[in-house]
């Protein structure tokens, strides 16, 4: 897979810029230049400077991280703080997207799972954006996606110390999603933000860590979600 398809880091104009400084809630309608003709109404967190760029919050949480009884949850918020309708959350599954191997529940793994869920939820390029910023409080996610992946790919998924990359199944799935978006004309960027700027996804991920155990990985599909949602906040269960 081409190394150039790896995501870029989002660099704010000022070190102290917040999400709300650079992105605002916009209700997009069919006559908006940002909306593909097949959609009549969308609410998104769009760039204030008018660029065809929007933002999704992601977060992961793990109770008793590092312990044998750890349990983790993930969440993402794609509808610009319009709780609860734009928040998708779930318990971190025991198995990853590659069948056959069980994984420990960890905070890092939950953070990655949230990103993968957000990217696989929808073909975001259909909404006529050209750039998606994934806002996360995890330096592990941001640096991994924008810096370390380059080296991991070149080194056949091994780290500088010769050890295999942890959470390789999720990283590879995220890389595939980035590559697919890149090919379709959608640039993916990652931005590390303080957890205080992401309270809704953070809270949803923490609640999801208390959900019932889930063994098998499965994606949430936008069309199925739109059809099935009732109160807006979806709990993914076995």
C-alpha cells in the first residue's frame, strides 16, 4: 500500500486554537455547495473559513486499564455536538476485524476502535467534503496515524526496537480506510485536542465501557443506523 496515503496532522493556526475557534455547527441543505444532491439535510462541524472541511470527534475509554478485568468502550460524534443524535458508541469487542485472535481491552485499542468506527460508518466523500479532521485526545492515535505508520509500513509492521506493532489489526484497517478515502478525494487529518473539548464523545465512551461484553467485531452502517435509531444513542451489543 502506498505510503503517501497515510494521513496528515491537522495544524491549527495558533497553538491555543480550540475546536470552536476553527469549526462551527452548520446545518447543510440540498442547495449548499457542501451537500451532495441525494441529501436534503445534514448537521456537521464545518470549518469557519468556508473550506470544504468538517470534523468528527472520537474517543475511547477503558476501566481498570492494564488489569485482567479491564473493559473498554469507544464513541464518535459526527453531528456537531447535537447530542444524542450524532453519537455512536459501543463496547470494545474481544476480537478485532481480523477473525481468529482475541485481544486485551486497553485504552489505546478503544481509541483506535473509535477512529475505525467513524471512518467506516459512512463514505464521507459523498457529502462533497474534501477534508475530514478527526479530533482525538490520544497522542497515540494522532502520532501513529501521521508519523509512525510511515515507518511501520517500511519496516514490515515492526517497531524500531524490533517488536511487532501493537494493535496491528486495527492500524491496518485504519490505513485501509485512509487509503480508500484518499483515493476518493477525501483527505484525512488527525488533531490532538484536550479531552475537555470533547465531552460528549468522552462521556459516551465511558458509558460504553459498562455495556455488556461483545465478542465479535462489527461495523455500524450509516443507513442501518438512520433506520434503526430511536433515542439517538446506540448501544452495540452481541
